[in-house]
DNA sequence: GGACTGCCCG
DNA sequence: CGGGCAGTCC
C-alpha cells in the first residue's frame, strides 16, 4: 500500500493539481498540510468525486491538516490535546486501513531566536510527549507531514546557504533525532540511504530554477512498518506545472495491506 | 474601418482575453477603459506583439483610459484640461487614422444623491464644456467609452429594476441628450434603431445568467462619421469565456478610410 | 463577483 | 513569489 504526504499550500488553490494527482496516482492514504481553510469551506464534493474520504482539522488562513483515504477513516485526535492554549490546526491522528496515520504540520519557526522559533521547539517537545503518552513504538504508526526540518546536510542542496536557518539548526535536528530514538524511522532515508531527495523549493529567489531544494517533508514510521517498506520517492513533477505548491508530494510503499 | 470600445476592468488581468481578441478581430482603432494601471506598469510589450501602438493615461487602482491603433497615434489631450483639481484618468484625446478619437470613462456615480453622483453630473457638464471649447460638430470625431449611461429604457433589459439608479436617472439621460444635441450621434443606435443591445452585465446577482444587461458603452460620432456608418455591434462572447470583464466590446464600422 | 489596495506569512 | 486576509469600488 502507498502513503503520500503533501503540503498543498491552500487546498482550494491547489484543487486543479490535487484532483488529477489523486486520480493518477491513487495512493491508499494521503496526508495534507496547509489546507488554509476552515472545515466548512473545504472542497468536500470535489474530493469525494475522486473516491476519497476526508478527515480534517481546519483553520482560517493558516495551517489545517487532513487525512484522505479510499477506506473509512476513524479520527482519534485533532490536536496534541495536552491542555496547551494553542488554536493552531497542526495535527490529526486517524485510524485507517489498519494503520494509525497522523498528518502533522510542524511550525516553520521564522528566525532562530524568535518567538516563532521557541514555539517550534516547544511544539516538537509537545509532540514527543504526545508520542510517549498516546503511542507505542510497537504499533503500526505512520506520521507524515511537513516537518520543517532538514534532518541532515545531505537533505539540503546548498547546506552553507541554509546553515543555522530554522530548517537546519542543531536544535531542530536534535529534536528530530529524539523522535527517531523514540522508535520512529525516516522512511524515505531508510529506502535511499545516500540519495539527495528534495521536497521543497522556496517560491522566492527562484529556488526551483536554481534547484535550491531541501527535504523537509517526511514519513516517520514505527518498526512494524519499517519492516514492510519497499519503496519511497518524491513526485517532483508536481512542483513544476503551473500554480504549483512550493512542496512536492513524498510517498512510501509498504508491502502487503492492500 | 472599424472602431471598438471595451471597458476591460484591469488591463493586466484581461491580457489573456485582450490579446487574442485584438489578433482575431483586428479593429483599426480600439479605445479601452478601466485600465487600473499606472503608465509604467502597462503591458506594452504584449500589446506591441499584436501590432498595436498605444497611447494611454494611467492611474493606480482606478480608471485609466487608452487608445490603441495599428497606425501612429498623436495625443492631443489627457484630461478635460479645465483647471479642475481632478486627478482621475478618464479621458484621452488622440489623432489617429485621419480621425479624432477620444476614449472616455464617465464616472459611475455610486448612488443618486451621493458625492459620487454629483461628481458624475459635474464631469458630464465639464465634458460638454470641453466639446464646446475644443471640438466642432463638423470634424471627424468619434468618442468611445464606458459612459455609465443607459440612454433609454430600450437600453435596459429590466427597466423597472434599474429605474432611478445612476445609470438611468432623468438627469444623466438629459446630459446624454445634451451631448447629442451638441452634434454627436449614438452610432450603434443609429444603425439598429430598435435593437436591444447590451454591453454590460453586473458580476453580482448572476446578472449574466439572467441576461440582466444594459447598454452603457457607446460610440458617439459627429455627422461626418455618422454619414459613413455601415455597421455596429457588440462582441457578446467576450462577456462569456472565463475571467471575463463585466463589459463586452462595442464596435462600429465606417465606410472608407482603410 | 471580481478587480484593486495594503498587510501577514513562509 | 504566492498563498491568505480586510477594506474599497463598481
């Protein structure tokens, strides 16, 4: 079975790319980020036409995450649910196709040292606490999303240019390794230990033309799913075409399960 | 020779309609309104590609009028030039193809009784004074534009719905008749004395679907040109297609002259 | 409804 | 650069 993650940067302005992509690639499960839409404004009809069901947590203007699947989806949680006063729609936790599937949109972090950066680090700590509290490394768990973390310099086309930016600081990379130590595995990297795979090119400064890419969209999976991993990749063509998202979809393929 | 007038409602967002329309219909002279662009931001290169030269008076956000032609254009005036402190770009007066061609964008007028309505009536009085001062009924003069006047109930699909709106008040119709009495002739109406011809359908309230149209875009011509009139019409298809202007082009055909 | 103006965000 | 927003205009 195939799982895909895509930061669409507004689901409404990406519908004309999303619908054909779903129809052409038919992943079993899709997680989306940056819907930039409230639940009531989500284009349910257009997605239903493709044969996908939807579970989402929406928000006006910013954030918003969803799980799409061709099988029924049971929502387990729509927030980190830790009592924090945080209105940002950045996580949805679902049961679908025999898996526990989570869509996450990790805060970008603005600039190192900013309030936004503190929020990013805090959010990653809260996510780790949420894993400790509600998940187990032995269950079939896949967390896909825009992590806003390039785990290693191998994940950055021009590491010197991105050194100490919020996508690459030692602190966020340490948080990433903490998640891996908990029992999550960077699926695409496990399949392609040495490959330069990028999932995001900045709209600004002609990032795409200069292939100034980073790998910041990931699937993190627990051991039971890591053992079923057979393939992984990036649909780079989605970053080309017109009116693209700044992110390309990242997919993984698991043996069995449909 | 053929003259066309079109309120494009932003020349930049209408380029993909304007360029093919110029290429397909090749009018000798085109007058445009609501460019919504400063001179420096006008898409000169794209228009030049079609073989047209341009004279324009631009303004940020609002108004802006132009004359396009495949022959050289000599600009005579870019305002009513009556000493009024009026920064709005609503008139350009040119010499082209042996004619005097003027592009006008008459103020809409908001609501009857409003300041905007007073400005509309005042602008029409100033236009009449400008005619008296700078033009003569015996010269070959054609004034095309968005007049924001439906001269008669015949020019309104649902006259009761538009009665006493700023497009139809007795006062603006009186101003219109004053221009006709000066020596201008409503060209499209002269060619089609009884026809219901509409040039504008409101974006709102499904104006197009209900064919709730009005004829507010006109060519006014002096006697020498009236005597050469052979045809007139509206390119209604331009109001359909996607991302249309709310106005359709209105054209007239003169015998001789190219 | 669909242009525009800023402005915020990544 | 390319999403979103509110506010203004027609």
